[in-house]
C-alpha cells in the first residue's frame, strides 16, 4: 500500500520541464450505475451482471497498455464513471495492484474515487481506508430534494448531507462535490443556498456544471416530447455569474471554469490534464493522451470485455496530433484556467510567429474585456468565461493561417 504524501497542488500552469522524469496519470472508467440520471450521456450500464468479467478486462488492459506512457511515473490515479463507488475495497485494490505491477509508481500524489452519496455508508468508508483512495469526489448535484427528483438521482438530500459528514468523520478531508445549476425550478436564491452549503460543510473543492441537454439522453427526449421544461440558457448564464461572485466571497479559487477550490486543494489529476500532461484511460469509452496522440476505447462493455479476455487486444481508435492541433488543444485547455494561455510557453514549443498572431486575434477580446493580459498570459475575465469556447475557437490556428503567415 502506498502512502499519499502530497494531496495538494497550488502552483500555476508552467511549461513542462523536460529535464525532470515525466509524470502521468491513470484514469479508470467504471461503467456501471444503479440507475440512469435524466441528463447523463456518459457511457454506463445499469446491469452489474458482468462486473467481475469487466474488472478482469480492466486488469488485462492495464497490462497490455504498459508501454503507452513511455515509462512516465504515475503520480495520480482517478476512478471515474459511471459510479466507481459500486466497487468494493477489494476490487479497488485488485485494480490498483495491477497498476503497481505494470507501471513505475514512486509516490502517489492523489487517488480519487468518484462516489454517489447513497454508497458512502460508514462501513464502506471504513473499508476504503484499506485502499490507496485519499480523495473522494461526491456526486451531490444539489442539496434540494426537488432538484434530485427532477434529475432522477439515486440519493436524496438527507443522504447527500450525511455522506459528506460521514466521509469527514472517517478522516477524508480531501473532498470534492459536484453541483449542477440551470435546472428548471432552481431559482437564484436556491442556487445561492446550494453554494452556501459548500462553505458551511467545509468542503475544500467543488465542481459546478450547467445543466446541458445532450442527444440520446432521457432529458433530450422528454423536452422533445414537451414533457419537460426546456433548459433556459439565460438562467444558466446568470447562475454562472452568481457562482463567480460567490467563489471569491467564500474564499475559493475559481481555478478552472467548472472547478473551484480553497488554496492548496486544487485537483492534481485534472490540473495535470489542463497542463497537457500524459494520461492513460482504462475501460470502455476511456480516453488517453501520451503527448503525441489520443486514443479512445470502444464504448461497449460486452465488446470491450470480450476482446480483452479472448483475443487479448484492446479495441480503440486513435489519432496522431499535428503540431498545429497540439497548439490548438493547449489554447483551449489553458484558457479555461485561472493562469491562462502562456505565450512564453508557445514561443518555446512552437515559434514566436504564432504568439504574434494570437496577440492580433485576441485584440478584440481584450477590448471587450473578455480577456486580460497579465505579463505574457492571456486570461479570461468573469465575463469572458461565458464565451470561453467561442474565444478559444477564434484563437485557433488553421492551415490557411500557416500558409498566409508563412508559419512552420
């Protein structure tokens, strides 16, 4: 069993120091849920009939992909889903033992388990203490019963409150919760009450997402059939502004558009993703990135399991990123953070001609006060965060840019 020696991350995004041994993360996708939430478009199954076989397949993939990260040392492990808290402590250890046998792990900085409140009983929390898990990400979504019923969550408001307190009593101080805003019936005062609960319960990190309507979800079909109230983008935008305002009042760093933390409690695994560090995704529908290309596994439990256990071959698609695609990804991910897009980093890894063009393209966003320039960093303002995707896409480089400005 590894001792977690540092669960905090406070530093800004900096260019990667290639003289140091590379670090990477591993993401484990657990594709099971007790029931389907109305808004969810993640890959999962509500049948646990073949859970054992799928865990065997996860372990097989861990073994088969051992060279994907090019020997990088593993510093973070993240169990996501789905609902990873449907795993027993023994199953978590079984998966983690496979990581230890196949990857270099000196010290683990963070091991996160996503959990539903209804799974976090005292007995389950006690069993988790015998695993490497040192951080829990609890899917609260709302502290209001009405919202949870609307979203068809498996837990109720009382269980949400109990799970947080029980986790703290069990010694889990490194906690995160998820909240959703923009739901029909959630007025601004109710949203403020949800945010106040975060501070009241001494939760050091939380993620806040606007309710979105994704195709093939129950919510999408319900709205299409006029059985549910459509989501109001104006309501979501207003409640995002409330989120931004309350973050500072409550002492939280709004360090990424959807993530807020008290100083010293930024999520290490996800921050490394925004920094462009490598990660290996294990499990059906899991994504991987190793610095040069991306892979994504087949989103089918049966096919994923069969191929790994019978033909001993993972089933995935992949793409090799061109330098320009890699740059565009850096622009997109870095802009989402409080540290912004570092032009010095681009100068070092691409060429000065690129930063000149970015500065030209960003001029109108600076005039609109959607961006600010601090040193050599372009950073979204509170107003700019509402248009993050639009701003990033307009800063992206195209092949026409390369030709027009003679960039290489």
